[in-house]
C-alpha cells in the first residue's frame, strides 16, 4: 500500500491525533496545578510561594480594614475581647427571623496570615453584594481557642460581630486527643448557632474557608429550586468544598465515571462531526465515534476536571449536586433539623487519629441509612496552609499539594 493511501486512512488520522495531543498536553498542561500532568519539580515551589505571598497580602489588608472600623485612624492597635453574655446575644435575636446563620469556627493559627479576618471580610463583602435578599442573614464568630483572650483576630471581630467563646465561662474538660477536641469544638459552635438564632439553615465554616462570589446565589438556588419542598432534600448536610486535587474523573465514585463518559460522548459526537466535514467522510462511523470519545475522555482528564467544573459558575442551574464523600469539612450547610441530628450523632461518638469528624460523620450516614450531598464547583476557597489540628508548620514553606 502506498504511503499516500496510508495517510488518508482513519487509523492514521486518529493515531496522529492521539500522539500529537499527548505531546502538546505534556507541554501545556504541566503548569496546571490540578492536572495529572502537572510538573511538581518545575512549578510547585513557585506556585506555593506565590500563594503564600498573596495570602499574606490579603491577611494584612483584612487586618487594616477591620482596625479602621474598630479604631479609626489607628494602626496596629490590639484591642481586648468584647465578651458579651450569651443571654444578651440571644435576647437581641428574639422575634427576628434568621434564614441563615453563618458560623465561623476559629482558633489561633499563624498570626501573620489573619485567616479569620480574611474569611469574615469575605462574608461581609458577599453579604453587601447580595443586598436585601440576604438582609436576614447573620454572621457569628465562634472562638474555640483554649486561651480565647489571646486570639487577637477574634477579639478584634468581637467589637463588630456577635461572638461566643467556648473556654471563657470556666474549665472545659480536656479531650483525649486533638481529633476529639476538634469534634467537640465543632459541635459546640453548631449548638450555639442553633440556640442563639434558631435559624432555618446553618452554614458552618472553618476559619480558612474564604467565600467565593457565587456562594449566596448558589445557596438560594439550592434551597428554593433544587430542594424546594424538603430542606436539603432530606439530606444531613451539603458540603460546599472538596479538595481540588481529589476532584478528578479517575476516582472510585461512580457518578464521576458516568459524568466522564457523558463528557466524552458529547465531545466525541462533536469531534466525529468535524472529522466527517474535514476529511469528507460519506457517513457516520461508529468506530471513529468510539475512538474520538476515548480521545475526548483522555483529553478531559489530562486537562483536569477542576477546571471544567469552573465553567459551571456561569449559572447556579449548572452546578452539580452529587452524593457526598467523607472528606472534608471547611464549609458545611445544615438545615435546622439536620443540624440537630448531626449534634446527636457526633455527641455519641469519639474521634481519634484516623477517625476525624469528617470520616466519623460520613460513616454515621451509612449506619443510619441517611444521605448527604456535595455541591460542585466549590463555593469557598481553602486558604489555610498552616493546620490548627496538626500544629503550626515550622521550617520549609508548605506546598500546595
């Protein structure tokens, strides 16, 4: 067979397409943090350093904003905590309707990054953007630091926002380990949100989860359109964050495999149509369609599912609501009834290394035959690279992956 005839065959076209795509993808996708082709050696240190630098800048700007609100004209002024009795906070809420209470669980971290202030400022800005639709929403700071008066960022916010402190009123029994301590802190903050506000919904966020611009438009779509009859569709919670590095198509989650096949099928049809036009093929070929579907699936995975999820931000109607997995808890949405059930479940178990609160809560779902959901794409940005649970990082800068 002549070379010119070989070049005109679909087998040659498709082989060349796969080879060229793999070569180009290896070059272009190696700088994408959440692509399987990402080059840690070439780009991870730079991206991690840039992330920390931006985080430091955002923290400094947040501190200046709040200091100006508390002490106009003064800079770098530490203020004492403004502890108010819980009864006075509760009395101020009597008779008022609270559709959503946003509760920030906070303890001391690396002080120069001001994680708590970044999160609080993010929510205040989002509430301001939302306008009258969010006028009934409330923001509560829950300080679970063992020495609450030394959590300077929480003390600063206590002059502007309702605040509670777990360790203020007296001795709190010490937990047997840090994972159980974190669970107890979490249940305390969830219970205080319910007691003080009796809200329809509780958004419990950790102090390193900065809200994105679409968080409230997504919330309204969830509760009014996706689950209009029963809060959260009867689910125990909705996760608003899942680590980007765990969002790939190649995973043990059946829904993602089906989504991957669907993406490949749609793009495969488009590619097949383009192929028949470019090469003047007389009719549809199933073999070409299957090959181009596999090609599209490979391309989608190499590019990174995270970046494709970002396209869904065009409209809340495009967001995915999928069954939840066990990791993680930076931002969790509860209904009033489901929050009460969650407290009951968590108070009946003890966490330990390898059995943190997110894993424990997920396993309780299976035992009790309940459901929980996750929303994609993420509605918060996780900025904390210094863990309060595992201690402050010393020495070399932490990495994004």
